[in-house]
């Protein structure tokens, strides 16, 4: 037996049973400091929870006010570090920030939109060295107060196309832009008129690519601000052109729309839409026949606050989508709706100060990611001035299981944006679709966590790739429940294993990322050799009390993979 020191690390939390609280603020402890600043117009700044350096850890990127650098925080495995100087020179008032691999070369490039400057595309030359290629790639640099942007492969040729949302409040609106990537020329080509998605002269906030009719290609829903502009639904005809089906689909609502949250909230196999407003929100239930019905009142998600970004998040891995909403001018906590799995939602934390017991904060955008690789989705947000950035750690405690995986396209776009995922477990089907951007000024993590509830195995995992009719079917033998999987198009699972821990000096540190160390060093024993890449079973020699309600019992063991901290 070889003795080592084991640091027991968890999120800094109190018992859920004691306080009814499932998230805690961790931004200060983990080094996430700063603020958006003062915005020229309502709407705040964007946020991305994407892993920008490909090390397997979700990083954070925040949009900022005019004159300030975009803020990049690299996830170092046990804290975040601000990249200084910023790797990208962009000091306009930033709205959307997106990490995408537009050239399919295996690293993340960067795109940003702005209210007071041009939208710019930066190519990653490797090792986080960037070049502004906006003009070289034939993208527009004229300023039209752009808000949202979205990448998706609308013609299924394996390359990401780009849709830009323009608001231009100074001229009462402007048309949007659709640019498709032409692989023969190696540039983007203006496809706005030919695609039929210009959207007229309107003030557009954001958009969502998703397969609303399950025919295998990406449709487009556009969120238009103000009561003079109805929202638009464009149905993809399969050849890169679209038909406006806003009216026949019943999605042409006219209100102060802000958000396009896409998710299957009732597990019927069709993707629904949550739209925020300055009064009551709309929940468009997908009827499965290319029509939608507003069920917000029945579902108890009217919000009744000035709401902006809203994200679907299965925070408890019970196989249904819950909903977090960012609001401003609020005297109530930001709404957190827990799915009752019957088409309705409840707010069990509304009288407790929200999900952190202290979530009465004005914010525009939020994003989800698993920053500590524990299989539970966390939340980050970019609040209104003068509040600092927020990072909420999810410490929901239950017996539910999950699977976590990444997708890599080969014939499809490398990011696999637009892939449709079907998970079957105990005969029950749940679905998700991948997106470059979703909701309001938000990029969620590319790493996918799907809850299994109490199921201890899967029947199958079906990946319908966004290229031709490519499909991979993965069965239980290739899946590690509560573990991580790398899935590659046409190859299936290429690696799988338990969540990692890492060696830091001579100590072993348990993932998730520590925000506090409890109890000092605890001696544990392992019969396995300690080294990187080795799976080791640890056993506790005594009961370790981590915090009220959380402990490791004497003799309890767990499996972990040894990795090196610090990335």
C-alpha cells in the first residue's frame, strides 16, 4: 500500500437540506473578478462558457463596455486566471462573444459583435495567437449596432455559416446578414437575399438555429425587439434557402422580445422556445406539426418581470429541463423554475432569495457550463453595472446519474454544431441539439451533460450529425455512467473514463475544482502506483466531515483518474 495525502475539495457550500439552496457564489474564491461596465444602450454584455484552449475545462469570456478589453478567464483546474494582456484587441462595446472553429483546423477562432464598432472575426493561429481576418474572409465591417450572432451549417456541407442580427436603433432598424462559407473560395459569401433571411428593416436582438420540424436541417428563429416588429420563423428548404413560416407556425409574436431559449421542456421529442419580454414571457410548445402554442401560463413560467436571458438547464440531472431567467429592475430573485415533469414548473427557491439565497441581481445574460467537471451544470452571468461577474457553483445533492461527452465532427463541421442527440435509458428518450449560440447573448459550454435520473445504464445514445445523413449509435458497453466521453463522427467513442483528479506537487486533489480545502490533508491508501493516466481506487481511513450534511464515510472508496493540475 502506498500512502499519499488527499485533499478533500468541494464547492464551498451548505447543506441543501438545511437551506433549500442548490448553488453558491464562487466568483471571488475562484478568481473571477470584474464587471461589464456602463452600456450605451440597454442589453448589457455577452458571456461565453466555452473551453477556448481545448484543455477540457470550461473557460469564461465576458463582453465589456466601450473602451475596455474583452475579459478572458482561463480555467486552470483549481481557479481561474485572467489573460493579461487580452489575446484579442477589441475595445468596442461588445454584445455577442463566440468561440467557433470556422476553418475546421482543430482550434477555436473568435467572433464578436458590437453596438458601436464593426463585428470582427479572429483566426486562431495556434497557442491562442490571433489574426483579424474579417476583411480577408469577406465579412462586412459596416456598423449597424449588431447584437446577436449565430454559426450553423445551413446547407450541411461541413462548414459553419454565419447569421448576424442588426438592431440599429438610430435608423429604426436594419436588415440582418446571412453569410455562407464557400469552401472552394475559402471565404464567406453574402447569402442574405438568396437565403430569404434578411428579416426586413427591424431591430433584432438574437437568433437560434434549430431543427424545429425534425427534418434534419437547421431552421432559424429570429427575436425582434419592440412592439412594432414581430418575431420570425424561417423554415429551411434543405438547399440553403428558407421560407418565412412565422404566421402559419404561430410564432410571430409581437412584444419586446429578448431571448430565444431552445429546449425540449416536456420530453416529447420536439424542441420548444422560451421568449422573454418586459412583462410576461412566452413559452412556445412545439406541437410536432410545424405549429407552436404558447403554454407559459399553464406551465407557470410567465415571469412577470423585465426579463432578458433565459437558459434551459437540467440542474439536478433528473432528465427534464429546468429554467433560469435573468431579469432587471427586480425586487424579486431571478426566477429559477424547476420542472415538475408534467408540463408545469414550480419555484421552490423564490422565497429563499433565489438559487444562491442572494440572487436579487440585475443581469442581462447568463450561460451554463460544468467548470469543475463534476457532471452538474453551473451558471455564470454578466450583471448590470456596478455588479461584478457571477459564477454559481451547482452542488445539488441527489442519487441521479449522468453521462458527459464532447462531439467532434469529421465530415460535419468540427464543432458539430447542429447535431441532434437522442439518449435512451430505461426505455425513455430525451433529446438535445448543439448550438454555437443560444438564448440572449450567450454561448453555453460545448461539453454536453445529459441526466439519467436513477438509471444506471443507457439503452443507446444516437448522434445525428449535421452532415448528410451521418449517424452514430452508441450502446451501453461504450459508456461510463457519470464519466466523460470523447465522441468522433463515424468513429463513435474514442475515449471514455471517470472524472479526473490531478497531482499538484506531492498531493492528489480531487476534481471538482476546489473553492475551499476542508479538513487539511487526509491520509489515504492506494494499492495502485500513482502516476498520470492511471486509474486508482482510493479508500478513506476515517470519516471526513466536509461540511454540514456532506461527509465521506470510513471505508468509502471511489475511482478516479490521475492527471496533472494546472493544464
